[in-house]
């Protein structure tokens, strides 16, 4: 019970001092901001007293592996130093402004602002490194690197095998191309056309070669001419018989009478 009370008192003491340090740090950060952006001072406080609490809890409960634990404890020390420096500078600034101590020079204020910026930058880098060094992420990265090595070795082996395969297939492919080209050209022999070059052309069957027909001379046949002349005259002597339709006496039926 006594140990719990002692732990509780220490926690309360640390919380009270942390509140004091945070208010002084907030006051100093507010001096670097315009009047309409004073709310940004609370975000800057996250790199000092807020960062101290966050990195401490991360070290105790959230960090895994040597890398994350090292980053967390390192940032605890950095934020402790930053919080001490900020509330000290704010105290010196206000006491110097009140005439109690020597006023801070512009150079000293500039150095303080640069130190604050450096602490904020360290917190940003540390946050990124803490996520990168997560053991699960490191395992995934190691597996991806292993897979990449296998893929690279496979590509190199394929490149080496391609040379031997090309030496084997080149004569076969060249012979096949020669046969296809010969068949394509032969299919146009006798047509007076030239084959079109087509890289996607498939196997073609040669067409039958068309032989030009020779003109045959007709012999003079006198008997056939006379037979044709007499046949034409006989056709002219035959007159066509026209039929005429005449009504009968009763006016109801019709009879065909030849036209003489």
C-alpha cells in the first residue's frame, strides 16, 4: 500500500511540473506566431511536453524490437531537454522584459527559435523511423528483398537460356520463312500481280498455274456457207398463220377462224 501511495505521489508531482513546463513552453512558442495563429502553439507543444509523454508511453507499452525501443528512449531524452530549454528561455524572456534580469538579445531569441525548430524536426523524423522499424514491417521488407533476388536471378537465367534457344530455333524459323515466302510467290505466278508483304501471313496453298489459251484459226468451209444461205431462204418463204377470233351467231361463244 505504501509503494502505491509513493508511486501515486510521484505521478502527481510529475504531472504538476509537466503542466507548469507546458504553460511556459506554450507562452514562448506563442511569441513566434502572429496574433491570428496562436492556436498553432498547441501543435508545437506536441514536440516538447506532449512529445515527452507520448515517447515515454511508447517506450513502456508500444515499442517492439531494439530499433523502436532505442528511438523511443532517445526521443524521451530529446523532448526532456527541449522542454527544459523552452520553459527556461520563456522565464528569462519575461524576467528580462520586466527588468528583473538582463533582457534577451535578438541573437539569443533567434537561437532559441532555431532550437525549437530542430526539436520539432527530430520528432518528425523519429516518428517516421519508429513506423519503418516496426518488426512486422521489417519482416515484410526482408521477404520482399528475398523475392526480388529470386526474380532477378530468374531473369538473368532466362536471358542466358535465350541465347541457346535462339541458336536452336533460328535455322528452323528461317527455313519455315523461306518455304512460306516461296509458296506465296508461286501462288501469284501467271496472274501478273505481285504478292503483298505481310508479316502475319499464314500458310498459303499455291494456286493452279493458269496457262494462256492459244487462239485457234478457223478453216474456210464453203459447204457450210451454202447450207446456211439456203436455210435462211427457206425460213423466209414460210408465212405465219394468224388466227382471228370471231363471235358465233348466238353472240355467246367464240370460234377461231384462220386468217387467209
